[in-house]
C-alpha cells in the first residue's frame, strides 16, 4: 500500500474515499465536517438527515463510521467517522476510527482513501499522538482493495510531525502534490 503525506485541502484530494470527522449526531456543526457538507452540496445534507432518522435516531458511538455518496466532491464516497474528544473519551477510539474507515473503504472497493488528522484540531488530540495512532492503524490494516492512503495536513508543522513519525511507511515525497 502506498502512503502519501501532503499539505493541502482534503476537499481537493484525488481519492475515491475521503474521511469526514463528525460528531455523534452526524449533524455538521463546525470545522471540516461542515466544510465537507457545504462542498458536497444539499444532497449530502438530505442523505444524512434520512440516515439519522431511519438508522441512527440516537446517534453513533465514537469510532463508528458510515458511508455516503460524495455528490459534488471529486471522491466517490465520504466516510463519516465519529471522532473521540481528547481527555473526555478513551483515546483508543481514535484508532477505531482509522481502522473502521480503512475496512469500509476496502469493502467498498475504493482504491484510495484520504484522511485528515482526525480529532487533532477540533477535538484536541496532540499531533504526535494522532500520528502514532495512524501509524498503528496502517501497520495493522490487511485490506486488499485500498492501494493508496493520503494523509492531508493543513499546516506545515503538522505535516512535519506526521512525516517524522510515519517516515518508514511513507512511499513518496511528503510534500508531493495532492492530485
């Protein structure tokens, strides 16, 4: 499996599946979750409302993941994962987010998946801890369909942290283009 660590905007990533960190209600309120919903268009809001009402009226637990269409985004799927809040929830749930997203992407036969640093900004997980958890998830993943993982950082300092911790797993230039 190929791993790229890039600085950029996940909304512009050339991946078949992109990951959207969300909350238990699956209703976007801020940050990347809201940005993804706005960029994907009103159809995503409609699909999520139907999903909430019909399948998850009580919400989802941290570490869970659901898939939707990507609508106006260049991806095929959006994988919405319920991100744990640092110091309020068990941090092992963050690894479960990555594990479950990778498994679902593989089940949907996505050849590529793009992740932000889940829980690292809005939910308070230190970047070093986040990168270590990602490393463990990637090392444990045994899927057959996912050929490439793209880790998209918004800040140069975060890119450097991820690059250092994941250097033996990365297969291409850390600052390579997203597309």
